[in-house]
């Protein structure tokens, strides 16, 4: 979809108001030209009448332009916010595998840069309409004076449009390459912040990162962006050259060719001078529309295509959709039957197939999942959780197959602490009125009450170690109180004392409450505590 089509469909009513106000402003400007020419000629209506007409048209033009600009100011940031929310919904509703393949750097660039670029086009669009209306009014006035003059002007504009189109294609190509480079820039910025300690510890590494890695991407982005804007600047130069050529023809050739009297020639020249600024601004605004088209194309290429309609447009049973948000409170049987999945294993630098796997889970079981690094333990847990879809086989919940339509609801059975977890600053999605008190009791049990406070669902954290942060992640899982718990290498960052508490106290308590727990672990001294111990081999 083109940027113009997207913007028109995205906010049709306010855009139409802004366009109408802009068109009125442009037509009022064209009317001012006619009054000025009439006043200069001295032949026509009385001066007082012309003065009142001039004042009225000027007031209408200024007021309508102000209405357009004020409306755009109010809508511009609102549109950025809505586009960012729509992109966020797309990311949340996308399959996890697809999000992992895209990478955080591409997603951050899409969330940060593209909405602002699209909104810039939205802001200039009504101004484009103001200028186009002004240009059309001036052309109509020129045609009223002389058909020959209008033909010359239109011919020059046609040549200019062809030249501009050629340069615009080259410019959009450069902007597209610059947009691709911005993905790499975000990746390098993440490397700068995430690897700051390593870069500081090795001077040559830090200098090499700045000059070779980050510097190369910065230079490429600068080069491509300058190339794109240069193409538009060259196109504007051609337009200016054609304008002055037509102006020269109007001054020195038209009187002889078309037999125009001096007052008619001055009217044509005055109209051309008046349309010069809006025509130049129109050309200047078009790069913003071109960059918006690139941003929309990039979102589509990432599988996150934006829609012109406001509000969320997810599938009915995705996390942000209109389906039932919560899963069943209990289950009787979860069965994996012939499940397979192919994933990449770095050590062999190739893909590896997990499965086929047949497994059954029932309430109140404590199951340990063990195996060497790269054997597929985390992948199996992601299949069980419904975050990955099986490539073959199926998962059944109480006899019913878990498919694309029911997978989001099925996921609500689980509380998880991932090996690569994320701590949110608030206890999100938990509406229990006694949440703070419940959280405080669990914090005491997790030996975090001296480091963490809970105030109206917000976590106030003070200097936690890696192991303590992982305990805090366990807090959210406890508060969710779902029937199935999954812990991926949870105990690996714990000190020996709390590791023992986890295996000998916390896990048995979950089992006693009828909860099922799948624990990915290497702690063989505690294997005997499990009801079952599943091993994955290469």
C-alpha cells in the first residue's frame, strides 16, 4: 500500500477537514492574486471594495491555514502513539519463532523509527493539499489570461514531473538501503550497551568496535540518506531551472507569440511568482511521503504489516484478540503425540530435529527434564507451553487437539520462569485486591523482603544479585497460581542453601497443592525427588 493511500484511509475524517481547510487557504491565495492584479491595473472596482475583498480573502486564508495546522498538531502525536501500539500488538500476536528470527534490533527500529516517519508524511499531507490548491488556482488564473501561457506552463510541469519521477525512484532506493542499515545500527547500539564492560576491558576491542563495526554502519546510513536527499535536491534543481525558463518565456517571448498586452503579461508573471513557493514546498514535502512508503514496506517485509484501520486487528484468540483471555482453571491430561520440531544447534552449525516425542502430564506431578546442552530441553518446553507449534504430531488437552485457534488459551494453563527471563516493574495482569499482601508473604518465603517492596502492584527493587532476580521472577509465577509450572534452569543461579529450599520445600509444596511442575535441571543430587525424570539425548 502506498503511503498516501494508507494515510487517507488511516484517518479519513480529520484528514478531510485539514485538506478542506488547506484547499480554502490555497484558493483564497489565488483570489488575492486576482485582486492584486486588478488593483495594479487601475481598471475595475473601486479601491475600497478591492481593499475589503483583499482583507476578507487574507483573513480566510490565514484562518483556514491555522485550522489545518492546529488540527495536524493535535493528531500527529496521537497517530505516532497509535501506530506504535499497533506494531506492538502485531509483535505480541506474531509466532514466537518469527519474532526470534527477526531479532530485537529490527523490532526496536520498527517501533522507534517507522511510526515517526509515517506520521511526518501524515503531517505534510494537508500542507501538500494547500499548495496543490494554490498551484491549481494560479494555473486557472493563467489560463483565464492566456491559453498559450497555460500550455507552456503545463508543458514545463510535465517535463519536470517526468524528471522528478526518475530521481524519486533512485531516492526511494537509497532510503530503503538506509532503512535496512538502521536495523544494523540498533543491533550495534545493543552491543554497545550490553557489552560495555567487555569493550572497556580491552582497548583495541573498543576502538575496533567504534571504527569498524559501529562506524561502518553509521557511515553507510549517512551515505545512503544523503544520496536519497541529493536525488530530491537535483529534482528540485531541475524544477527551478524549468520555472525560470518559463518565466523568461512569459516575459520576453509571449508578448510577441501570443500578442499579450503588458497588463496580461504582468498578470501571468505575478501568478507564476505566487505559485513558485507552494510548488517548491510540494517538491520538498515529497521525500517525507517517500520515506513513509519505505517504512510501510519494511513493516510488511517483517511480517508486521500495518493496517489503516484504527485499533487492534489481531486474530480472535491471540494475546490481544477478542477471544477468552484466561485458560481453564484445571486440566486432567496433557498429551504430546508424535511431536517433532526442527531447530538450529550452534555447536554443529546446522539444524537438529527434536522428536518424535510422546509424553503425558497429569495434575500433581513433579517431572524433571534432563540432558546435555543443546539436546532440546528448552525447545521441548516451548512446544509444551504452546510457544512453538509442532511441525508434526499434536498436543492434546483433555483429549481435544491444541491448534492455532486454541493455542493462546491453552498457554494460560502455565506459569513459567524462563532461563532468559524478563522482570517487569509491575505485577501485570493480576487484579487480586489483596495482591500486595500476598506478594509480601511470598517475598518473605523467597528471602527477598529486605530487598523488594510491593506498592499497589509496583515492585520497588534495591540491588539484587542474579540469583535474587530469578527468585523475584518466581514471585510472579506463584502469584499467577496456575495449574502447571515450568522452570528452565531456575536453580542454576541460586546459592546452595536456597537451591536446597527450592528442591526440598518449594517444589514439594506445589505438588501437594495439586500443581504440575516440569523442572529443567542438571542438579543430579535431587533427581530422586521427582516423580519422573525424563532424559533427552543427542
